[in-house]
């Protein structure tokens, strides 16, 4: 899509008046809305975004199956939220630092993080599987909302460096009820920091619906702190790309922090330990299945003339990717107990060194049969 359409769509329909309906360029059936124009849509871009989303869903399905087989201890699904993540991460620079929560698998894949690196934590082998500096993508944070404060502090440092780097942080509607997130919003606004807050409102904070959590939408609450805010259909990957691109450009230009609230839905449970059937109705699930982000981009691509052969090739690629995920998971090896002594303290510790020495002596004696 052209930059001019992105900017006009955001400024005319999102920023000034906080519309009740989020900005949308592609309807759930794949047709373009009044804001969308076929002449401004690049089919190659849509194919790339669709592929990113399809890979993320393939990872989710494979990882959940691995958890059910006992290969992974826990898995937090991003199933249904692919458009929000892919559209947003593809709209910012690869050099912009990202602070995720714990289900940003689609965004992580787009940053080049491998399935093995993603699964390492959930298999219980290490605290995280990738180098945050190399990918400009911080490790997952399991403490609800804390990553927004980490991101805000990082943004304060980035501002002092005088570069045009921005910081992006992801969180959900449930985390928006946490004190950490509200402190981060206030601090970022008061200091005018170069940070973009991205809220994936997936309608449920585990078993608590948004209607119970809050009286006012997240984007309106953030505006009260002084942030520029946006409201977008989080299942419309082109709309998310457009809004995030506009918001990021304003933050990068020095206009202060911004927040995007992306309306989406988690089609699976909160985690592999959750049974969503205990608290939400089948009618609700079916409603949101009709707004599936992948079905939407699939329909759009077919309307744009994408041949069946492209979809067939993608299915072959996804089958191979699923095999890669399973092999990567089963090939992971955890650290030995002796290695754990070196991760307790940042500096050498005499008492811990002695404990390690005693452990190794005991282990060696057992192995020698003594």
C-alpha cells in the first residue's frame, strides 16, 4: 500500500476522534472497505504477509501437539492474533528494539528467531533461547505487564543517544489492567519517549472478558495519559501495517509516544493448560472464526488473482516447516546440572564454587560405581 493512503487513512479515521469501530481496510470476507483501494494494494506484499501468518499458525499447531505429547511443558498460543503481530512487526525497522510479552511467536519468527530458539524456554531448558541483541527482540516476559516498564526504561536510554530508533512493546488487554502498564504509559508520556505501545486486545484476560475488566477502551485510557492513540481491526493485516507504519513514523519524528489498540481474538485457550470452553460460548468463537485473519488474506489474495499453484506451494512449505518444528523440539538438549551453578550469581561466589566441586565429586563417584 502507498504511504499516502496509509497516512490519510490513519489521520482521517483513527487519530482525532477515537471511533467506536476500529480502522479496517479489508472486511472479514476479504473485500475492500471504503478506505481500501485495489490500486494501492501490492499483491506481492499481501502474499508475504499471508505467508508470515501461515508459518506462525503452523508453529502454534505443531507446538501445541508437542505439548500434548509431553515434549513441551507449556505453550502460549498466538493462534488468531497473527495479523496483529505480523502487520505491526513488518511496519517497523529491524533495528527497532522490541519487548514482547509471552505469545508474540509470529513477531519473533519475522525477526528471524528459529523454532528451536522459541521452544527452548517452553521445553524447560533455558530461560530464553535467543540473543536479544542480535535479533533486537527481548526475551519473553512471563510476569504480566513488566515488559512495558522495561521498554520504557530502554526508550529513555535510546532518547539520550539521540538516534531515531524507536522501541515497540507488546501487551494484552489483561495486562492493561496492571499497574506496571499504566505506570509505563504515564512515564513515557511525561518524558516524551520514543516508544510505541501495542495492545493486542484479544477479548479475554484468561477467563475475564474485557467487558468486566474495563469501562473504557484501552486506547481512550492511554489518551488520558497524553499518548497519541490508534484503534485498528487487529485481524486485518493491511490495516495493522498501515496504522503501525503511521504511528511509528510519528514517534520516530519526535512526536512522543503512541499506543495502538488492535481488536483481535485468541482462537485457542490462554495456554495449553486452559480450557476456554468453560467460560466462553461456542457462538462467540464461531463469530470470531468468521473474522479469521488468514481466511481474510486468503480471500483477498484470490480476488487479486493469486493462482492456486501459489497456495499449493505454500502448503508444501508449511508441511516442511511443521516437520522442522517437531525435529527442532525433539533435538533440544537441556544443560547439565553442573552448568546451573554458573547462572546463579553474576560474579564468582566461593560457597557456590564449593557446592559445584562437591557435586562433581559425588557425580563422578556414582559414575565410577563407588
